[in-house]
C-alpha cells in the first residue's frame, strides 16, 4: 500500500526504538496483517508505534480506527500515541467496540427506527425493566413456582447476543433447567425489545447488535464508513465474539487495511462469547494477509518461560511460536508443592508470602492465582489470621458473597434463634416475600421462639417449634408452603437433637436452597462449587458457635486493611489476572478436576480442554521472577473430602524444568 500524503509529525527512529520483530509489524505496508504478540512481548508498544507510524506516513488521524476491549487500554494507547506524535488523542477514532458503536449509532440510529438522543440503559435500568416484565408475564404461573429472576433472564439473553445465537438455542444448550418457561420467556423477550424501542433506549448488547444491523442492512452507510476508515487496528483479536468479528469484516472494505493484534495462546473467554477461531482462521479469511510473530519476552526469567512454552505445547490448535527471554536467569526454578490438604496448602502460601515480604518484596508484587474463586477460601482465611493484607480482584471476599451469606444465615439462626437479621435474610429467599411479609413472619417466629428461650437454657434452643410457630404464622397463602418447608428444615437441623457437624449442616442447607439458587443466579455451577468448598473448609469443626465467631472475626480483619494498601497481596482468578504481572506468583489448587476444571474433563469437547491449557499458560506467564505451583492431595478433611491427584498439566511438564518441595 502506497502513502502519498505529507508526514504530519516528527519522525522517529523506529528501528532503534523497536526490536526487529516489532519493527517489521509496525512498518508493514501489507493491506491485511495478523500480529501474534506473545505474553510480555510489548503488544501495546507495537500497536501505539503502528498508529504513530501511520500518522507519520500522512494518514489523517480521523481515518484511523483503533478498537480495544477496555476503556483503560484505549485511554493508555491514545495517550501514548499523543506523546509520540503530538496528535491529540481525540483526533483518532479510538475506543472499545461498544463506545465506537455508540458514536456511530448517534449518527445513524434513526435508520433503525430510533429517535435522536437515544438512551443507553445501564444494568440497573435493565433490571428494573425486566423485573416489571417478569411481574407482568409471570402472573399466570403457579404461585409457588420459582420463576427465574430478571437478572438470570438478562444473562441468558446477553449470552445469545454475544455468541450470535437465538435465545432459544442458548436456552436449550446452557439453561435447560428453564426450558419449561420457554413460552413465558418468549413473551418477556418480545416485550423487552418492544419496550426499549418505545422508550428510545438501547442496552449494552444492543450497541453491537444495532451497529451490525446497520452495516448489514444499509449498503450506503457501510460504504461511507469503509471509505472513512482507511486503517482499522484491533487489539486482543483473540477475544472477539461473533458480532464483533462481523462488524470488523464489514468495516474493512476494499480500500482499507486491517491489522489484528493478539495471541491465540491467551484466548480464555469463550464462556462470554469469544471465539479463538477468529484469530486462528484470520489468514483463511484474508488470504493475502502477512503474519508477524513477536516472541521476545521482557517480563519473565528464562526458567519461567521454559515451563510456559512447555505448557502451551500441549495444545494442537494454535499458531506456532515460542517465547524467547530478554532477561538473564536468576537461577531459581519454578517450585511444585504437593500439600497434604487444602488447609496446609494455604498455610504454606501464607508462610512463604510472609517470608518473601520480610525479605523485601512488597505485597503488591505478589499474587495468588486460581482457576475458580472458591479455591481462594482457605488462603483468604490464612492470610487474615496472619495479618497479611490482601485485596481480591476476582470478586467479593468469600464470606461476603450473597449465596455464602445465605447459607451462613441458617447457621447463625440455628446458633441464635433470636438473630432477626439472619431470619430476614432467610425468608427473603422465599418467592413473594418483601419487607412487610418478612416482618410478619419475624413477629410469628419471635412470639413463639424468644419466650421459650427465656425460660430454658440456651442449649435447649428451638425445642420443636414447628407446629406452634406454623399455627401462629400470619403469612400469605402463597408463602405458606415455603414457610412450612423452612420450619421443617430448622427442626431437622436442630443441634440439640442431632450430632451434625457444621460441614453436614452446610450440605443440608445447600440442598434446601438449590431451587432458589438456580432460579436466581446465572452462574449457579460456580456458586455450587463455592458451597461445596464451604463445607470442606468447615471440615471437621465440631463447634458451630466457634466457627461462626471465626467467620465474623475474619471478616472484621478482612476490612481492617484498605484494598488500596500498597503492601497488599493480590488474590485473583486467572481470568481477571490476564494482562497483569507480578514478581512472585503462587498458582494454587493445581489438582485434577480443579484445574483443569471437572466440567472440561467431563464435557468431552477437545476445545474446552485446549482453553484450559491456555488458561494455565496465561497464569504461568504472569510471573516475572518466582513461580510456585501447589495442590492439595486432599481437598477437605471431613466426610466430603476429595482425593486430588496432581493436575495433568503438572504431570505433563518436564521434571527438569521444576523443583519439588515436600512439606
């Protein structure tokens, strides 16, 4: 491709400022280019210098479109381009897919039936509208039926949009337990779409869908935009979903160039619609494309890169590459630590972190990574016990999660039947129970239970309250079956009558709450894992009161450290850790069925296992100087304990690349 416009910015010595791999990609004149930028290889630097180079070649800034996946990435790249070229960041079309879609739809949405100045619904707006539609359409359903919450219905719809499937297909493949509501869901979705148009509003997913519709249905607008954007650059191309890939394809016209930058080895978001095939098949879609590999890694020492290269080599569907170290060796091999059980694994992690921090490594330079959020439970508790400040980027602290608090509320009420807050939390899980109804139920409960407690020793506790409380309960008829089931459950859990361990109590309450959890949360499987882990964490604790006191005290310790504390250790799922780096990384719970996840093992789809390998690779490549790989031989010390052989990923790695630490 030839450039004839005069340069607009001061020239850079690109050959001196970039390594040869980066330089080749930045200065290519190929119309279509795929840049495979390995972990720690300077992907952002390559993209920003590419934009600077285009500007120096005379490309007007308004003809460059830079698409990213986060506002932070867009902001950093545009600011860096401004520093390199003195071109104002706002002069370029740069931003996330959704922000660019919004800018374009502000100009063209009237062609899709919208009026000027359409509103974008945030998540609260979506939930409010969906709640009203559920109330409207669910009136014909059985009164005692646990109809899915509005948030769950929205999640189903969003997954359909981001995978390019109909909501019926997603219902069949991912939400089969909701199949009996198909007719009602159809009415709700039809009404949801109509109401948004009536209100002149779009939700977040509509931004992509409507831009795609515009490009597909209006050839004149498509041609206008193709002529406007002579250069399209896409960051993290491996994370594109089907609508995004289709938008890119439609914008890249006959006269424009397209550069896709990413790393197929770091494609780990299929669960939200990303399709690794888009980057793997780029050269097939654009047969004249040049492929550039940037493999010089500036992040990790050679020993960590050796184990990372060995890990990703387990995959067959990938673009071949091997990371090369720019750093010298520190003579420290990654360590593999088999622990007798999950608690000892957590103690090792906390002890080693304490030693590292005492040796001068700041907490902010240390991370504990894991496949699933519940894997961090014991580490959270152990760090809190040892007064090591930490912050969690993968979600709420374990005991702050709603479903965990629901289960703990039952344990609190068993321990203290006068705990009104726990009682109200429990009955709020019943259908059609609001503040007023909860108040009536509490009045019935307290009228029976509290006078009894004043007359008997606390150890007597409830003493068969079922029939008496039920007779006095002033609750609506629609709620009574759930009220009855709750009272029956409390009788069955009565510690004075049963010698149930806290772990057994958790398991029983979990089984009771399952219908509610399934109807409430779109990620029920993950929350189910959390509750199984809660039972194992309780383990063979024999005293319910001491366990609840420990939870309360640990939570108080948790909040004593500011999340912004510079000396805080980071706890994160691997998904949340992508793009980040630390001097020291602990990768925990590396047991078979834990990582790789049991669902990938049981599903039988090779692509699921390949993504697990990529996730493992992403975790390894977060470490700069030291890497610790641990797993519990047993997860839990109660009746629900699991034997955990080491992950197949560990077993497949050459032993000479690691050293074994026996505890």
